[in-house]
C-alpha cells in the first residue's frame, strides 16, 4: 500500500532548544496514525510542520510524492489541518460558514456545492445547521470544524486533539466520523492525550517524548511487547526505562 506521508529525520529548533529531534514515521493510504506523548513532547510542532505551517530546521516531509519542505504550496492542497483550538465566525450560521470555507477550497461552483453538501452531512446537525455558530455547544462547533477539515476529502487530514473537551456522546460521534473517512481512503494523522481514544481510533501509533519517537507500532504490538494492559502503562514503562 502506498505511503501518503513519509517523515524522515525531521527536526525543529528554536534557538538552542530542540523541540523535535530527528523523528521518522510514515502513514499509508487510508491509515489512521496517532502521535501521542506528554505536553511539550513535540506533537503539535510536528503536526504543524507536516501541515506546512512551520518550516522544519532539518529533515524531509513527503506528501503523496511531493517534497513538502521544498514545495509547501503544492503539498498543502493535499492536506487539511484542524488545530486543537480552531476558531469560527460566530455571527455566521453553520451552513454559511461551511459554504464560505467551500469557496476557499475551490472556485468550481459544482465542487463547492459537493463540498458543502458533504460537510452538512458530516456535521449532522439537522435544522441547527442554520443557527449561528455563536449559539452552538462545543460539541456542535467541533463537528462543524471537523466537517470543514474533511469536506474536500483531503489525502491527509491532520487532527490535533479532535475531541478535546467533548462529552462522551459527541466524542464518540467525532471518532466515528474519522474512522468512516479513513475507510473511504483518507489518511489521518491524529494527536490526542486520550489513550482510550487512541486505542479505539488508531491503526498504528508513535510515542514521542522530549522531541524523540521512543516507540512505534500497533496498540496490540506495544501492549504485548511491554506486558501492559493499556497504552498508559506502555508509556509509563517506557519513561521509567529512560
């Protein structure tokens, strides 16, 4: 199966501080790959570099055979990024916001309608899609933001803490949307502090700590290798051996 994303020896420094220290991973077509670790480990920095929002200090990022470091604009059309704290135009209705975003993705009116219809279906808010975003709950807003991120069916969706702050029902709905999108062929790079979520979502994962990837594999492989009942125990055991 073809790799949609390949990251090789990726680095990011801020002065003398090394936030990301030469990491390597890949994501296949239709695969959900998770990057997990503590605060300050380098997760969000890595996601922003892959999304072409941050320039790496070194290394390679290849997205669907495009060198994203040398040609970020060409790579960017294949990627969609949803940050942890994604804002919205609160005075617009959900529908008008998604229509506006569809217009940013393409100038083709037919595709705009296709993207809008898909986004409304993903958000699944019924008549409330016509209400202003300022009246939405956090769960409703997050579903609209996710719909915006994947309405164009990008080859790679980058989702930073996709269900952060959501209740159980809304979080499960968002996870199911992500899994369904991957089944249709979209590759997903996701970051989360919720280990149960990662166990449910990911096909493979990497554990990052202090800017370095310290373990990679499937959930089952890592739990077996480290004789752990869950990912939290895997992570704790890895940190104790450092």
